[in-house]
C-alpha cells in the first residue's frame, strides 16, 4: 500500500500492510515501481517527513500534485482512500481534498451523512483511532519501571477549544497535588500556547513520539482531554495508546469515550474534587488500577486495533482479505482419573467458543461423556481422547497431545489447577500482541492447601519478555509446538522446552497474573513438583486466606 500520512499513522499501518511512501516528486515513480493495491492518504498537515506540507490542506490545497496523483491512480484502477482524522473541526478544511478520492473515511461517524451529501456518493465510512499492538502494548521496556505518578502530553490553547481548556482546568489542579509532569508540544514562547504560570514547575520540553510511548510505560496515570466533545466516535488517540501500554487514563466523559470504554475501564470525571479522589485511589491501589486497565486492554485487543481498522478499510474498498482464524486447542495430560471433572470444568467455563480439547490419559481410559456432560461443555467443539501407557513419560505425552491439536493456537492446562473463564481469551490476546513464540505466566497465584492460604509468587514479573513461565500456562501458535518437542523425560521437560525456544530465536512472554491458580495439595505425593511449600512461599507474598478464585478472576 502507498501510504501518505504522519509518523503516527504510518507506523500504525506499517504493521498491517506492506507500506511504501512517496513525496510529491516521487509518487509516480513509486506507483509504477511498487504497483500498490491501494493508495491511503490521511488528513496530514505535513506527512512523510513534511514533504506534503500545504499539499492536502491550506489556501492552495489540494495542490495539482495531489489532483494528478488521484487521476493517475484512477487510470490504473488503483483505489484511493482518504482518511480525515481531523473531523469534525477540520471538515471543511479537507473537504476539497476528500472529493478527489474513491473512498472517504472519517473519525467522526456523525459526519458520514454530510460527507455523502457533499461528495455525492455513498463510499464513506467511519474509521476511529485505535492501538497498534506491535508498538502499543504493556510489555516492559528494558528496565523501565512504572514508578511515576501523573503525566499529560499535549498542547495548551488559551484562545481555541474552550471546552478542552475547561477540562484541563479540572484535571491539572488535581494532578498537581501528586507528581505531575507536562510534556508540552509548544516551546512556550507564544503566550497563546503557554501553560498558565501555576503549572510552570511541571512543564517539561516536548518529547518525540517514541519517548511519549515510553512515558506511557513509566507513569501510572495519563491525563486525557478532548478537543471534540460531541462526537459519537472521535476521541484522542492517546486514549487507546496509553491504555494499551498499561497506564490508567483519567478523562472527562464524551459519547465517544463511553462508546469505546465506559466508566468501568477508564476513569471518567466531571469536577476537580472527583479527579483528585480518583487519581489518589489509582496511584495508591495497584490492584484496582491494574484490573481496570486489564479490562480496557481486553476491549482494545478484541475490537480496536489497527488490525481491525486495516481490515475494515480493505473490506470497504473490495480488496481481498486473508482468512482470519483464531481456532484454539487445549491440551491436558493426566494420570489421575479423579481429576477428569476438573479438566472438563476448566475448559467448559472458558469464555470463548469452538474449542478443541485434547486429553492424554496416562494409564487409564476415559469416556467422552466424562468431558461433555458438565455445564458449558457445548463450547467444546471437538474432543480427542488419547490413551498413553502408564510407562510413558510426561514429555512424550505432551508431544502426543500437541501433535493431535489442530487449532491455530494451542494452550496447555494442568489437571489440578484453576483456569478462569477468560484465561484462554486473555492468553490468546497476549500471543497476538507480544509476537512471542511462547506465552505463559511467571507471576502466579498459588493456593497452599496445608496453610489454607493463597500467595502471589514472583510479583512484578508480568508483562515482560522473560526466560521463565510456568509449564502449566504454556501457550502459543501451533507452529511453536510443531517445530519444537518436549524432551521425553519425567521431570524438567518444561525448562528444556523453554531452552529450545530460546535457542531457536523465539521470544518468551510472561502475560498477566489473572485467571489462574496453582493448586498445591497438602499431600506432596500428588505433585510431580516436589519442592517444599516454604520454598515456594518465599518467592512471593500472601494475598488472602483460603482458595477463592473470584479474587483472581477478571
């Protein structure tokens, strides 16, 4: 695809399409050489490093170069798309440019009918902002800790956007009572764009986009303000990007924000007192903050990524879209007939349909009705039972199970642990945004039956590339388990598999801590993992008395 856009948009779609760029001097050469399937141009003020400044908007826009580009593509049969991401305030500014293109998309769905009327055709659609999982994700950046409080990155307008200014007058005084940093996109020389003097101590020089993404990983709370408050679909891109990176967004409400998130995921406020109270709570309660962020991220991964947006554009234009299959297989090995019910319940409760379940029974025979008679078993679309001799090793049994799996993604479960209803769903999301060959959990809850207490082990080890995740949480593309095999031994097969992944150049990702509990029995002979409870307890901290899955589910 030929893309003419600003840095943010170009990066976002470069992970979805094979993107080529061009300048006003090279566009025809690029089209002739690359033969793009589509030309995608956005409402950029400069685009492609400033090469298109004044070409798309301004007194002389659209300039002849843009007119000729659109005409040339029409002659070749190459569809052209214009995305006005500046709607609604700059609808009129870009309208003449939009008229040149075959298809028009807008960030403001409320403008679609007016576009259709003014353009004289119906090839108009809504294309809101989104997150690009390849660059907007919660994976820890190097040694960067999330140890800073509140940040705002943007501009101040003394005279324009009065509603936006009112929002800052609510949010900034509340944030200033904590550790507030403002990265100003203006140098402060022009008083029209200078933050009020009361915030001078918090104002920092503007930083490039890549560093702002790092800030989203370093701060616990990100302030959002809305220049557009009356649109059903237009909201700032920082809402998606900061949330995807793991920061809690505090914002005044708009219809668009409520549409995409709601007040159970983002923190919506209307006054300074409420802003202060919520910011204080989010800064003090890691548990609350991380739970809200997790829910908001799930919403993004499943609905609002640039993968979704790219497919929407291609579908509207009529370009061929490859099949998108997310079929999932669960593999379980067990030598305990009395745990068949636990296996069935763990899989049947998954909040995802069309699951394939592969069960390798080690030294005993199970029947299909053992797995297909519990509540929710209709989610199990295919069941395969494999019998292994009692002399077979766990490594060999795992290989047989993974070899039988047909899903695009494969998830291992143990027969005695707890897997919450969104376990597979969230691990699938982590596989996609991390690009890892192997995904699992390092930071995990363990219930110790003897102590009747649940501990969180390896706290802080979530959302990072690592060299350790628990074997009972192994998941990944089926390709990983087709190319690599578990060593046929009774102990150490998991660590050996991790070593193989690393040697093959694959990444290993530790996802979130939710929706999984290791159940540690009082009778240690029931475990292949014979390490003492005290040793395991020493890797974490007690969280609650008893075994209550509701405390870890989300």
